[in-house]
């Protein structure tokens, strides 16, 4: 396998990992919405589902931490790639923000 194929394979896996975490976050947040809607529809007290809902919210927080780590990994890999002088390899979306652009603030989950 040549260098370009190896780099493209790693970049593809990184992109798939980012996408998988985003998909998991989407499903988990949808589950919280469904839980709340179902409880409301059935007229069940919010206390009844509080523990299970808290568990899903903890999972969402863990997924957010995982996403943050994978994004940081992406940034480090890009720096390594440039340091090694390997040029440009594009896999995934091409409309990525530049490193100099500031990121929007990250909403943090907190217990109430």
C-alpha cells in the first residue's frame, strides 16, 4: 500500500468515527425527548422516570466528552500531517472551518 492509500484510510476512519459519535448523540438526545413526551402523554409523574432519564443524560455527557476527544485527535493528526510535509489529502466534508476560526461555546450539561 502506498502512503496516500494509508493516509486516506486513516482519514476515512477518523471521519467515520466523528460521524458515529454525532449519530449516537442525536439518538440519545432523541431518546430523552421521547421519554419526556411519553411520560407526559401517559400522565406519569416526572419523579417516576427521573433516575432512568438521568442515566441517559449521563450517557449524553460521556458522548460529548468522547466527541471532544475525537475532534482534538483530528486537530493533532492534522498538525502531524503538516509537520511531516505530506501535502493535502481530502476525505469527508471539505467545508471544515479553519483552525484560526473560533469555535462556538460548548454547552455543558449540569445537574439541576
